[in-house]
C-alpha cells in the first residue's frame, strides 16, 4: 500500500499521509511521493486547492526514528543531509505553491509533522488532536521551519516554552494562540476541511497565490517594501481573468464563476 494517497476531485487534490501503523512518520518514500504530489499541484491547472491530512489516529509523528541507527558505537548521523534533501525542500515547495493548502490535523502532529502542518495556509484540527515540538526530548532543536513559524505565530515566549519543554499543545490552545485557523469537533473535521477546500477550489486561484506571496513576505519586509510589493502584485492580479469576472459579477449582482486564471 502506498505511503501517500492522492486523488483529485472538484479541483481539490487530496493528499493523505498513509502509514497509520507508524503514526504516518516520515520515511524517504513518503518524501518522494509528497514531492510528486506538490509538483502535480503546481503544474496541473485542474488542481485549484490542496487538502492535506493523515490516515488513522495521527496526522504525523515526524521522522521515523526506527530507520536510523543511533546505537552506542554507531557512526554519527549527519542530520543536515535529511533536512537539506527532504524537509527543507518540502516546506519551500508548500510555501511557494501558488495555490492554497488546507491541512486537516486529525490526530497528534509531532516533531516535523507539527511544523509541516504549520507550513500549510489554513490549518484545521480535531479537538482531540495535539501539537508537540518533540525535538528536545531526543536532544534536537525544531526543524522543518519550526523555529521560523512558532515565534511568528505564537510569539517568542510561547515558542520558547513549546521548544524547550516539549509539552503537548491542545488543538483548542493552538487556535487560541493563533497557531491554527480553527479547532473542531472530531466528527466535523473532515466535512469542514473539505468545505473550506471546495470554497477555495472555486475561488480566484491567481489571487490566492498572490495573497500567499504577500503575506509570507510581510514578516521580512519594511512597510515601504511591502507597499511596493502590494502594488506590483495587485498589478498582476488586475490582469487576471478572475478579476474581470469578479467585477462583472459584482456589477451584475450574480455569483462569480472563477476559472483560476
């Protein structure tokens, strides 16, 4: 059985982490299949939004540690190779994707799994789910963008507490702290996630990509630089077919039919 399940329906590319017996922990095969899925999302016009979730009782437990030999006397492992080859390219690919990514966190999201969830654009989580920066428990620091996302989303004090203490953060606290968009009853999670993804898949895809670019650039820009970026991106949006359709629909008092162009 494939470690990643991928299907396209109604403009939504559904991507499911599928190693439930391993709590969907990452291995090289998963990374390769995720790479292919997000490359498909970028290149295929029929894909208007991505929905990422996990199979079974976890979203993702991070790296599969059983695949590493860290026994006493074993040669040291260069973790920079794994991060540089797999995790960093994945996070960059997700953030640079000019289409929205909805994440449905169905269970525990630990280690790199938590930070891959935070790399998505809209994160919904079941109330039974939790987020865990487990790295310090095994003598490491957060990776996969964790040291970037956490202080920007939750503030330095909370980021430091999560990273140093490696305590579980409930979905409801993650929502309250601003780490995620919404915490939902477990039975409602996938229905709401599909509904959100469907709304995005029917929307102005070009504008969504530009919104991502602008918001993700803002934390590193001065006000002047951000104003200039808004001007340049708005020019690009103004040339789109979706903009013309949106204005026409507004003037005609009808629902717009966006084509994502």
